[in-house]
């Protein structure tokens, strides 16, 4: 997968972003190498304008329910075009009135530890 990094809020409206969603998409039945297929799917995440972080096991996005679900649906549909089966896993952390959590959750742990975490 891609290294961990942060995408800015470029082009995103100033709506309050309460929800974090981590998702992973796994095309099944196309062989062991899925990097090219995932890179094609990931273009939708990058083009969404939502803040996101990629990690080796999935992607975390921050935004409102409808825009996140629309994005995950696009990604899942694109993966289905490349094969007969796709497994999509979604975990949601929804908290009212707490925007900016994609960065703040990690910073909170770092403050408690008194050091930076590996990123």
C-alpha cells in the first residue's frame, strides 16, 4: 500500500466534519498483486477533497456521512469492475462537534506519551 500521509482540505467546504471512517477495499480473485487496482481506486479518494490518511491496511477519511458513503461506494464500484468479487470493510467513528479529528486523535496519544509516534 501507500505510505502514511495527510491530504489538506483543498477545495473542501467549511462544513463541520464530525465523522471518521476507515475503509479498506480488497479485490478478490485477481491474484496476489492488487497494487495497480488499488491505485486506480485510490484516485477517487484523492479527488474527493476530503481530508484523508492512508495506512498499510486501509484509508481514513473525515467528512459528513453522505459524502463519505458516496466516496466508499465509488471506490467499491471501481474495484468491482476489475474482478468478480470485492471485500469492503468500513469502521465509523461518529462524534458530534469534534471536527479535525483525523489529526487530533493521534496528537492526543502523543501528548499522553510525551513523544511523537512513527508515521
